[in-house]
C-alpha cells in the first residue's frame, strides 16, 4: 500500500465523522427543508384537518409522512434471529379485516 498524506498514522488525533453524523451537504439540505416546512406548518395542519373527514386518506397521508419523522427499521429480530415483525404484521392484518378493510385500493 502506498503511503499518502491521507494514510492513517498511529496516534493521529484528527476529528473523524462519527457513525450517523450528517455530511455538510445533507446537513445544509435538511436545515433548508426544515425552515421551509416550519413556515408552512399552518398550511400542513389545515390540509391534515381537511383529511380527517376521510379516515383512509388521513391515515395514508400520516403513514407517508412518518418516514420523515422516525427512522425506518429494515428488520426486527430477537434472540437466535427469530423474526419479531411477522406476529405484529399479522395482528395489523387481522385488525384491518375486522374493520372491513380488504387491503386493496
């Protein structure tokens, strides 16, 4: 391996980006979007209030907004790699069938 100015040297104390830290462009983009949305908060709330008359559309809108608020999980496993998400998904299916939802649009 060739030694360059960026090669790690033992004892190097430069600050490094921690896991999960945003890079400069991502951080700037996020700040701009947050400021735009903060100015439109009343409009967003009014639009959601109008959707409350149609529960299916309201839930659809909220579910589309959730990924921007909470982190997505790709898988949920327990001890020994046991799938913990399947029982939850089955309960959700049963609850939607009990409400008369066929799951199709």
